[in-house]
C-alpha cells in the first residue's frame, strides 16, 4: 500500500498548508515529489511559528516531509527551461497559485493540458474559476467565516469564532489528495490525463452543510438549521474534581448506564430521555443533564466508572498533556529527529498501518534549495549549465 504511488512523479507548486498537506499525504504512498519554492520561501516557514533558525516552523516541518526541494525564481526568464523540464518530468502537477499567474508563467492548466494531455493537473483555488468570487484571494480564517464554521459558534455561544487550527486547509488538503489518487488510477487504467479543480469555499460549505443543513434538508423544513445536539452550549467537556473529561452517550443502553453511574436513576423513567427519538426532541433538557459538572470525583475515577459500562470517555487534553498521553507514547507516535538546520526536532510518524507496518517516515522537511543542484543535474543540465543557472539566479541552492 505504501508503495502504491512508487514511480509516480509529482511536481508540487503549492505553499502554506492546503497544497503541502495534500502532497505530504501523497508522499505517504510512495510518490516522488519535487517541491518548487520561490527565493522568498514558502510563507509557512515563518508564519507557522517560531523555530531556532527562523527558517522552518513546526507546521512547515510536519507538512513538507518526503519532498525534494528546488528553489526557483519562476519569473526569471532563465528559469523557463527548468520549469519546462520539470513539467515534462512530472506525471502530476499540483498548484494553489491563482490561475492567471500560472498562465503568465507558462505553467497554467490550460497551457499544460494542451501540450501534455496525459498529465494530471490539480488546481486548488479559494473560490473556483467560475462565479462571482472566482479569483479572490483567501486564507483559512476567511473560509471559516464564509463557509459557516464561525457562524456555528454564533448559534451556540452568541458570537462567531474561529476554530483555532487551519481546519479548512486540512480538510481540503486531504480531499485533494483523494481526488489526485483517483486521477492517478484513471491514468494508469485508461492512459488519460485529468484536470482537477478543488474550490475550497464550495468544499467547506458542503462539509458544513452535510451536518448542519439538518432540518432544512427537507421542503418544507421540519425545524431550524443545525445539529441541535452539537450546537448545545452544554455540549462540551465536563468539569471533574481535578480537570475535565470528554464523553459521549448516544445509544439507549449508554444513557441508562450513564444515569445509573452518575446517581441519576430517578431520570430512568422520564419519557423525554428514554429513546433516541425522544432525546432528539428534548435536546436542550437532555444536554443540560449530561453536561452538568461531575466534580465529586477525579477525571481518572470517572474514566474507570464510565469505561466499565462501555461509555466512550477520555481525558480532555491540553496540547502539552497530549504529548505525554500514555497511549500515544506506547505506540510511539512521536520520535526525535535531527534536522540539518534546526537541530533536535519531534517527528510525528504516519498513523496509517498496512499489513502490520506504518508508512515510511520519509526524509525531513528540507531547507530551501536543498536539492536544487541534484534536481537540475537529474533533469539533464550539464555542470556548466547548472553553474550558469545559479549565476543568473534563476535557481538558488542551499548553502550548507
């Protein structure tokens, strides 16, 4: 499984999060990936947080493993021959630059598809290439607002808010990887190229509405928008004697077990809470009960009690405590790694297991231009041509 994309060559023209996450995922399946980075560097090198050198934020390190890095100034006329050879080399081109900018550089989907009809070209955009928003710039937080994610907090808490992680980039990045995988299968089976467009706004609007169109999925509507369980202000980690605990109770047997375990047996005969259907009607009342504090016992004590009656429950971690979770440490999710610039780093291994093995962790996220010379030579440029390219500053190499 982890060699399913072996010998598939991917040209990564992406930056920040959504595109790099998609190509990182494809690298997990054995794809050969060349990341093209401008002289100014991928914005996420600095935007993703502080690092010892200031050149590789934690986010950048984790999303750019398993890729060979070439630094090119695509606006430099001397870079044209390099980009031509890279396009010729690739089976798949993935970009998240604006289409008009790509076309000006001679590497847009229309230009490439005409010249190489058997290639796969995947373009990730904020708002697609049609409609009134086409061509507008965007970032994750903007899309959280536009897609209704921030508005979910307004329904629950009275004011919109952002999820404190780049959830739109992550979701769309994973979906993009799946779409590219499908196109690769089509290429291998039918020898046909594919032009893929992944609009982030439409993708995330769908992601939200599949759950939260809810009662308005019908005409006429049978109630308001939103999954009322998830939008309850009581749907949150529950306070214990020494922290917080996260648990969910959905089935009728789980509800019975929960009421008994928390000394609320008097509610067992309450018709409002006896069935899934009834609890769906009395959502507000039910979530007030299940969200009430459990401060008479510690988190660990409640975990033992709830797990004993088969109720899914876990401690509510902070990021710091998550790193010390006994399960994650037992399965060795985190490993220490030496980076050539940043020194000691923490690497997060693949979570997907196939035939008893995890995917290869691949190489560290490379410094800008780390493989420039090697890639140029592999593309067929002579030593003298490579020297001339570097002198012209069409390409930049990492100074070790």
